C-alpha cells in the first residue's frame, strides 16, 4: 500500500520523506488555509520534496473554471496531480485532463456508485473519505470494500486512495481490504511506529546495557 501524507506543513513532509516511506502528498483548501502559506508557493515546495504525486485541489465549481485553474496548477511541477470534486463538472474536467496525460484525484467520494463514475471518467485516484463517512453514521471501511470489489470486477485501473483516515485501525483495515493508497495526517502516520512493547523493550535493553558498564 502506498503512503501519502495529508498536509501542507513542509516540516512534517520533510520529516516523513526522510523515513523513505512517503509515496505522495495530498492537500486540500482547508489544509492550505491551516498552513497559512501561499497555495502556489507551498505546492511548488512540496513537489520538490517528494517524487510521487502531490494533489492540489481546484476551487472553481464549473468545468471551464476548473480547467483554467488546472492549467495554472499543472505548470508548477511534473508531479502535480489535479484534485477535482465528485460532481458532473469535476468528472468532465477529470476526463479532459486524464485524456491529456495529467493525473487526476477525484475527491469527496461518499458512495461506491460515485467511485464507479470516477473510474469511468478515467480518474487516476478516487478518494473515499472514511472518517467523515463514519462521523455521519455510515461504515467508511465498507465503502472501501465495495469500491475494491467493483473496481476488481471490471479491472478499472483507478487507484483507491483511502482518505480522511483518523487512526491506525483505519490504516490496517484498508491494507487488509487492498486499498492502493492511504492518505493520513502526519500524527496518524507517526502513530503507526508506536507500540508500548517496543518502548518497554528499549527501556529494558538500555537498563541491562548500563549494568555491563561498557561503552560503544
Ligand atoms: C483527502 O485528500 C483529504 O484531504 C482528507 O483526507 C480529508 O480528511 P479530513 O476528513 O480529516 O479533513
């Protein structure tokens, strides 16, 4: 499973990229606002840190506006992936951009039927939002299961990018279901390294090492 980080914070992206496990980055207008940075500038910086796709989201709601914004965004770097909402205009834009060789991430997916539409429009990635689905009384992981089944039935190449991930169990279950990618906030990814028995083990080894009186 590929790991993307869901943030526009440069320090976090650099930190995770240094571990070698970062395959891409996703941003959205809320994350850009939270960073306090200029959208185009910060996207350019992120694209220089990671080789993989960096999702940058259009703001317009109409096809012409989305195409105009995508034109600006895709000039930033070769690894920019244009993020469009799952609407009729979003999918028209998806079709036009992917036919032209640009990677497109279709975002705000909350049903398997929507995911089917995105695959038919040639999306590179579909982003089902697990956490927000859970928050509204649905099972976000069931959504990932249904999309996996449908995409496999028809051998669609659109990658399932599990988004709105809130904790390690979401990551684990997505890996078991076979999501192609997951995107999570830095804290969730860093949390995957943690285990109480790892910490206790280190503590025990260090205590025993101190008893030897040796130095390395
Ligand atoms: C995905 O690309 C989105 O940016 C993101 O995962 C949304 O997550 P949230 O529900 O935690 O805002």
